[in-house]
C-alpha cells in the first residue's frame, strides 16, 4: 500500500492531466490519432520512472480516443477512426442546433465506456494472466498465431493481412539471434556491411514513430495539407444538454461498452470496428431505428461508449498475454520495454504496484477527460482551427527527439524513423496492412523463441497439435477466425457482385 | 504409422539455428505472395487494362510540390543535423539550429495562400517550437540530442 501511495504523488496526477489534455487535442485534430499522440509524446517519458511514464501515456490514450468526437460532431470529420460513427448522428445534431448537447452526450458516454472497460480490465486481466501462466512455449506460439489470424481476418483481404503480419515478423528477425533467449549469437538476414547499424535489428520505437508520425505527415503532404476547416467553430446552443437524454439508454450504454471492450481484446482490431458494430447493434435493437442518422442521441451514445470501451479492453491482452490489443497499446509495449519490463502473464503478479497504479491512472484519465472536456469544450473545439502548417514541423521534431534519444543518441534510429515513415506511406498505397505488420514485428522474436524451443525440446512438429487440450482449442480458434474471414469476404462479394 | 511420425520429426543444428525460423518465415512470405498473385492477379490485370498506370497515378491527387518537397527536406534535415551538432557536441545545438531552418521550410512548403501575417506566424513558430522542445528535453529532461 505504501508503494502505491508513494507513486501516487501530485506529479502523477499532473502527468495524467497533461497526457489527457494533450491526447484530447491530438484526437480533436482530424488526421491525428491517439496512437500518434502516444508515439510522438513517448520521449517525454524517457526521464520518468515507469509509473509516472504510464500516467502520461494512459492519459494520452484515453484523451486521444475521446478527443475524436469533437470534429466528428462539429464538422462531420472523425478526429480519430474510432469516432467515425459519431458523425452519423453527432453532426446532424449540430446542424439541428444542438452541438453542445451532442458533445456533452458524447463526453458522458465516453466516460461510461472508459470506466466500464477499466472495470472489466481490473477483474478479467489477472484471471486471464493466471490462466496463461500455465502455457508452455507451444501454447504461447499458438496464441501468437491466433493473434495474427484474428488481425488478418479483419483486414480487407485475409491473405494480405497475414502477409503483412508475417512481413513484420520477418523484419523483427533482422540482426543477431539473441543469446539471452537461447540463440547462437549469429547474424541473419542483414548484409555484413549493414551489421554495425543493424546488429540488434530495428528499434521498436523509431519504427512505430515512423509508421504513425512521419507516414501521416507524408500522406498529408501528398494530399496538399489543406486546412479547409480552419474557420472558427462556434457552439450555438439552442438546446442545452440534460441528463434525461440518457433515460432508457442504460442497455445501449452497457451493450455498446461491452462491444467496445470485447473488440478491444481482439489483437490489432481498431476502434472503428468497435464503434461500427456497436452503432449497428444499437440501430438493430432500437424501436426507432429509422431515426438513426438524423441526429438521434442513442447513435452518439453507442459510438462513443464503444470506442472508449476499447481502451480498457485493448489493455487486457497486453497485460495478461503480452499481445497488444491495438496499435496504441503496441506503442505502450515500447514504454514497458524502455523500462526493462516485459509484459505477459507474469506481469501483474510480479509488478502488483505498477498494476494497481495503472488501474488508478486509467480511472483518473477517464475522470480528467470528462472534467476537461465537459467544462472546457468550447476552448477545445478551437483546436480544430489550428493550421497544420504550424503543427506538423513540431510533430516532426518530436519524432526526431523520440527516435534519437531511445538508445541514448544513435543517429541510425532517426534514419529508421524515415525508413518506416516511407514504408508506412508507400505500404498503404500498395495495400499493405500496417496493424498486422506492427503486431508481427512486436511478436516476431517471441514467436521464434517459442517455435524453435518447442521443436528443440520435443523434436517433432506434431507437438503443436498434440501438446494439450488448450493447443487443440487454440487451433479451433485459429480455424474459426480464418473461416469467419473467408465467410465474411464471400458474403460481401455476394452483396456487391461487381466487387465495387 | 511409424513413417508418418518420422515425417514430422525435426532436428535443429544449434550452429545453424539462427537461420531456422527466418527461413521458414521467408518461405511463408513467398507462398503468401504467390497466393495473393493467384487470387488477386486477375483483378489487378483487369484494372490495369481498364485504367492505364498514368491515369491511375493522376487520380491519386498527388500534390507534387508538397510531397516531394517534404520527402527532400526531411532526409536533408536528418543528414545535416549530426554534422552541425559536432560543432558544439553534446549540447543539442545540431538539433536546435537545423530545426529552426527545417521548421520554417516545412511550414512554408505546406502553407496555402501565404501572406505577411502567415509568414510572421511561421517564423515565430519555427523559432519557438524547436527552442521549447530543445529546452525541455536537453535541459530539463537531460536527454541526448544531436
């Protein structure tokens, strides 16, 4: 208890607040995401201990997801992909003269979704970790395989999704086969002349910052960096917010938050999938489903409670299995690695204080998000008007600082930033899927250890099918995720025979 | 029955173990690439015939000035940073000085309908942002910068 209290000092809560405010501002600017906020602000944690660093990052995560509702409601552009369905009813409410009502509805729903998912995380992650602790290398390898097939099954093309994941895995194998994990210390894949720079492969954080920072700026540059929404935003408030709008919406709130939390638990599945599913379910179950899309408050409630429900959900596989639930939590892995802590089944048991402090940080971030957005929404709305030609140079500089400082001053890490910034930009044009690529990159080294050590121990490939009932169960899950993908693609093809 | 179980047997030579998993991954990549070509190839060829490459590139809406300007400025910024930093080593001055120039150049590249007010804003931003970043990270957080 003393250890927890000593971490929860004033600085801790100031960092939660700072992170949440910066996150909200990032989320509120169209084109900038929660992932970008966490990636770009990561260097700020270099000088902090793990608990304080996590306070900042959790604030950024919650704020980044929540801030997306501001432009979605006010200018019909989702600030983050996860607030796409907020535009469906939020913007019509603005057009009907209810922008403040729509914003506050979204903020309150976000708070509910965030706290709901934090509660699920608190009760479910330790149970899952206790279960996963019993896993041998065989089951751990199959969990990674399952994670990759789940991510791939939700991509536009299953094959391209799996290809992207395996490509990420391949890139993660650059450099020496690490002796600390039982390797022989020999260099592979990397040509000899590049070995001074790539002996330990590509660093995770410059790669992530490149993919989520630089590539976004290149993408914007390609489109011409337009600030077409730079006109001032005014919150005309003909109709004020009243809590009575939530009357009869408890089921919608709980269902949407549950959907968000569940989708968050699936590795690599973004918030847009959560909000689309929650929105469509709210519409299907509603007696007034014809009102959806015309400024109907339950639509905003479903969308916002589900995308914030994602936050706690995505932390479940990260903290109990070591598998990131989405791209933002993939960046959080970088923060743990930086502090020399490995996330996985042993994390909660061995770092009880950090776990408790994280939970408090997550709840605090949601409360701060609510208070800041509720009382300062008029000021936050103005961030939409900040021109990108002033924002992007600063973001680029933060990216450089983050990459350069990660290994205490290696210039090659800055070039890694550029390499993966270009890769993210060109890869997206070629149809590569970035989320599976990142998950593959993060899990690649572990997959190698689990796979090779399993074979070294048992000497046969059949062990992956016969080791235990859990292994068989995991194969069933893998088959189901692949089967689901094939089924849904065929169904979509049938619905759009022209393929358009 | 004996032969089937033999088929699954694997022996990993420790001296060559660093290549075992990467080789499998490379083969999986090749197989997946072939599968993608087989399943999507016909669609690609049809699209290729339908719309020539030139027309498709034009449809991408590339702002050539801003994209290629950004793609040129950024590597130059990275390349110049360290040599400039060697003038005053371990102070982060390389980052600071090059960021002043890069910050202004990038803003100037990205801005639309430039005027005196915007130029002033860009200059101010190019001075203040790198200075704040440099001061916070190099002096308060004591983080190494080029």
